[in-house]
């Protein structure tokens, strides 16, 4: 495959990763705005479990002469095993998920509905899978996700 062909392919994948992150940012903005209008008691009584998720960080690396030099898509490495959260064919949580994994799957289904609504039915992320890990330096848990982005128009 020519480097220019590879560049086009890698640009598409990088764009999907960045669009996925932008779509999830919209979901979290909606959640934050909604929770900001609720009292602490109502939030606690609702028993909401909102996971803190992030997409794999990525960047495109192109050498000076892109006609001849290779193109690289750099992605954050996930060393843990992946969990599939949503069934692609029917957009429901995987049946075997329990505990925190089920909470994440339910949130991701909610996120799909928000993305579909906010994009006027144009787009949502359908393929959510990831690996749970803890970043010790900041003492926060994150779920890293990979994605498949579908444009519906």
C-alpha cells in the first residue's frame, strides 16, 4: 500500500477517535448541566452511577516526505483485557455484565441516545469496548474505550 493511501486510511481512523471523544464530551456536558440544576439530595436519592470514561488517546505521525515515508497512528496502549459493553446489532448492554461493568454499559446506552438526539439523528457511537484500569498518580479510575462511529445520514 502506498504511503498516501495509508495516510488517508489513518486519517479516517484518527478522525473517528477524535469524533468519538467529542461526542462523549457532549454527553458529559449534558450530564453536568443536568446535575448542576439538581439538589445534592435529589442526586443522592436517584442513586446515579456515572462512570468517568475516556477514549484512547491518539495522534497521527507523518514523516516529512509523505509520498514515500510511512504513516503511523499512535494510540494509547491498553494492557488489560477488553470488555464488550453493547451488542452492535441491537444496541443493548451485553447480557452477561454485572456490577460496575453493567453500570458502564447502561451509561453507554444512555450516551448513545444522547448522541443521537444531540446530532438530530445523524450519528452515535455503536461499538463500545474497553479496559478498566486505575491511574495511580491522580487516584482516579478511568474506563478507556475504543469505538466504531456510524454516520446515519
